[in-house]
C-alpha cells in the first residue's frame, strides 16, 4: 500500500477518534421529515407506515434523537383536526380521510425509539401551487376575506388579528390533543419576495396599522405578536412542550445593519419580516435552528461566517444549526478537496460553545447516505447516544431517583429492572431513563457519553450474557419531560 494512502487512512482515523472524543453528552440531533415533496402522497396507511418505520430505524441507528414532522403545510392536517381538512399530501385529495392518524402514529413510534417528536406547522401558507382544489372544510372556503394571493399561492393575511387568533387556535388543538415534545415553525412567515409583485396587505395596514408609519415595522410587529401569542398558548396548555423555529439562515447583512453578518443575501428582518433575535432575546422561542444550508466558502453566504455569527448573537436560547445534507456532500473541503465538507462543519459546530446541536435537512437524504453522510454520523459524530440539551428557563428541577434497581433472570436472559420514581406533578414525572455501564472497578463518570448503554422509556433493559465473564457496574438515572436528570442509582452485576 502506498505511503500516501496509509497517511490518508491514518488522518481519517485520527479525525474520527478526535470527533468521537469531543462528542458531548447533551446534543440536539434532529432531522426534518417533510410532506410537501409528495413522498407519501397516495400511499395507503400500511405502505406509508412501512416507509416511515424504515426511516426511523435507520435514523435511530445514525444517532438522531429528534424528528421534526410536518403536520400542517397549507392550512391542512396530517392529524385529526377539528378545524382543517386532511392534507392532500396523504391521499392526493384534500379532505379525504386516510383512515389513520399520522401524527399520533409518529409520536408513538418516535417515543418507542427514544426520539422526541416536534410537530411542524406552516403558519400563514394556505395553498401551495400544486393544490388544484381546496376542500369545503378549508378555512378559505369559510372566510375568504381573510386571505391574500401572492406569487401564485394563498396566504392568511398576517395583518388581520382574527388570523393570529385562528392560528393560535390550531396550535392549541395540536398541543392539547397530542403528546408532542415541541411545536415547530419553519421559515415561512411573510412569503419570500416575488420580484415585481407587491404583497397585497394595504387594506389591512389601513385598518389595523396601530399607529405605525412604516409598513415594514408593522409587518414585523404582526409576526412578533404571533410568535409571542403562540409561545403563551403552548405554555398555557402544557408547560413542558417546547416552541422552536427554523428561520432562513441570514438575519441581516452587515450593509443593512452594522451588527449583521458579512453576507449578501435575503434577510429575515428586512425581507421576511421575521425579527428572530427579538424572539430569542425576549424568550418567545425555546430553541432556534437557522437554516445555514450553504457551504463553507460560499461567496454570498459563507457557512463559517454565519455559524459564528449565530453563535455570537443567538445565545439567549438553545441554538442548533440546520444542515443541508446534499449541499454538504457536494461541496469539497477547502483544505482537502478530496473529501466533502461534513467533517469541517461538524468540527466548527462543536468548537463553538453557543451551539448545542444540529438538524439535518432532510431525513430521507440522511437515510440515502450520500457521501457516506449517515455512516459518518453513525460511526463517528453520533457514535454514542446523547441526551437533549437542558432547558432550565422552562424547568430545572430533576425527577426523583429510580427505585428498587435489581437484576433478575427471565426467559429472555438477564434483565436489569427498576421502578419509576414517585412524582407529584407531570413536570416531576420520569418519562425516560439513562442506563450507563462501567467496569466493576472503574470510576463512575456520568459526563462520558461512551458509557451510555441506552436511553429508554421502558423500566428495564436486557443485559449481555457471557457466563462467568461479565462483571459490570450499572448506573440508572431518570429523565423528566425536559431532560433534567436525576441522581444516580448503582448496581453491581455479575453474570
């Protein structure tokens, strides 16, 4: 084997070891599963469930611990809604009952695998270009005066107070009726600008201008008000459910604001009327995932520049980075053109203390494994399990310790089992458990994720069995809904 090849392999192995060593115990590792590309359209329930099971199993193996599942794309529903019709992205026909509840099914399947389920809605969009016919139950057919058409699509008019009230009603319906872990909104606030076309909200501004002289400031206040009201509704319904956003990757360019980034592209603040930093700094969102989908070295929107900018300016709430799988594997590393940019991006992400994880766009791209992206997650960056980042601004009280930890023999082999800790409220209740394993005489270090055997919702795990050879110290902790971790309970096991 040539010396250059050996050196390249050695460098790769050293990089993998370094990345694994740097893997934190707590890290958000999400993936978006969208409906709008039609990947499920027309599938019967069994086929769609089989497809999703295969995706979830693969994503679980790759270390993904949160799924952001699109449940409302155009004032429709991938869940049983009292207000809006079933989505055409299920059956091909808006309003047609698919015969099952995808959101409830996904909650069950994600929780079974120790993953969070974040219900993803698009707030204002009411009809995409591919939708030919709206169901009679669609809100446009009930209140057409509340909508505007722009760039060939239909939108709730953001300037109307009754629309904010309606969207909050939708949020309340989802949060109240489903055991979701978070409510999520993506980057569709005011629509992306269509050159040569003016957004038709002049009448709403005249009627509900609230004294604003500048229509742009009024538009931003409309979105700010919606974000704050959604946050309040979520907290009121279930104080353990998080509210997160994934805005466009640029807040403002420096040419528009001295505190902006050294970029030259579309801006959240100026073009989408989304004042993301205000939401973060006022605590109206519980996490932020800017879609930094460009490559390192991009002329208009350099990934390195943007990630550092967000880490510096968006630290008041947990910050995760939205990663584009396909763009990452298609871009060559600037320092080593023979490999793609995944390693450089992950190294940068984990080097910045303000960043607590990432989210992959999109889940099926991870599953397809272009450029060995999924393999690198599984074998390298997500080699060990990770707890979700803590949210002390929501709750910082840990649950009680597990009770009656013991090893027992069953027909399946040795089992480590325990009883749940006592709890007085839903916030105190344990919903997951972390099982660690150490050699019998090894010091117990719960900050080392390499010792995590499993994060589970069950109150038992099967143990490996090698007769007369295995001596371990197992440690079990409890997690509440916001991943506060209890004190440890230890058990020496000899098999």
